[in-house]
């Protein structure tokens, strides 16, 4: 016969076993491939960074890290899929400024909450945008481009990787700050957007340095200015937009890895440590600097706090620029 004392002893033992089991599970993780979801098409800054950190994590964790592209709705489709995935450490999201800070203001029926739906692992990097134009555009500086656009209101186009993408937000911020009338041409990914600027079908774009700097150095695009507050080590002669024309202007991208909410804390902590080691390796720091990016790793708590501070900042721009979702 089971009496009350037996039940109490059994319950206490179960709680203790569960408490022991959670760290044990984390110590055994990972036992299989990890999927790192990129919520955009291949070829953009998000994809470039995801493949870099994926290689490093694969070496550190001893399991394959598969980079999987799930584009659509400004990154919301991929982000939503990760938010709803099992919180077991095997599905991660390469999040960025758009998916984690801008989309709540653009998509009123967003299926995830950037703060509540994820376990925030670590920031990865800050990627500075570069304002570039097709070489046929008669502007060789930021001030000349502003003057050219103002002389032709509503006639010049700018490309982006889609509504709500980092390139869209950066150029919208530029247009608002300078008082410009530009036409937005959204693409399904950064790579085709840049291709059409090179081809002259669209006049300009402001997107991640790793994507456009090589094209500018090859003469296929004309680089005019940097979106960050500091010049790039990879292009020291290229002025910032702030120093060239718009004091205080800053519209850089930032990236970080998140997991589904409820992912065990020991797994989140392990990922945070390994990401910190990988991203702060001198070879990685030097490589990113050459591509116009800065390593930026944080604690999970600092990452979440950063997202919380960014949401209202970009909500204000979305309202001013009247940006709408797809």
C-alpha cells in the first residue's frame, strides 16, 4: 500500500533526478547535426557570417552545423520557424537587426516576439553598410548624390533585399535624414539587388560592406560613404556619411544568434562561450575587419537588452518612412 510518506519521497526523488538530468543532457549535447537558419537568400551579409560562425562552431562542438536558408517576409518566415522549433539546442537562428528589432513595427501579425520567443545566445558582429551607386550615376560623393536626387525627385531608385531588410531600413533612414524622395525597389535577397545595381537597372543601394566593397574595388560599383561612425579599415579613404554630409548619421547592421525560448541554460551558456572564443580569434577579427565588419560578442543578457533598446528606435523610423511589410 502506497502511503503519503512514500509519495512524498517519490516526488522529491523525481525532482532531484530532473535537476540532475538537465545538466547531464546539456553535457551530452550535441549528439547530432545543428541547423543554423538564415532567414534570407544566400549571398548576403547574414549568410556570409552564418557560414563563418558555422564552421567555427562545428570545429568546437564536434558536430556538423548546417546553414539552412529560409527566406521570406523580411526574414520573418525563418525566424518564426526557429521560434516554434523544439528548444533542444539543435535549431538556431542567425538573427539580425531586421528580424529582431525592425519587423515588429512592420508586420502587425508577426508570429514571434523578439524578446519572449527566443533564448538570446550572443551578439556576433556589427556590419557597416556602404552606400554605393552604379558608375553611370553622376555623383562621386555623398553630397553630390544627395544633390542629384533632390534635382530629380521621385526619379531615382534604390534596391534592397526586401521590405524590412537591413538595406531597406538603412536607405530609408538616409532618405529621411537628408529629405530625399527615392523609389524603393525590393528584391528577394541582397545578391540579386546588388546585381541589378551593377547592371544599371537600379541606381543605388546601401548594404553590408562584405557584399559591395569587392564590387566597388573591382570598379563595378562606386562607393560613396559608410553608414557607421568610423571609417572602415578595409577602405580608409572612404568617408562616413556622417562626416561627409549628415552629422550623427548611423545605420549599421548587427547580428546575433538566438535559440527557441526554453532552450536549457547550460546549452545557451556553452554556445555563448564557444561563440566568444570563435569570433574573438585574431584570424576572424582580422578577416572581418578587411570586409568592413567588427566582432561584437556579448552575454545573453546584454544581447536581449540591446534588442529591447533597438525596437523603439526603429519603430520611429518605420513610422516616419511609412514602411510596410510585404
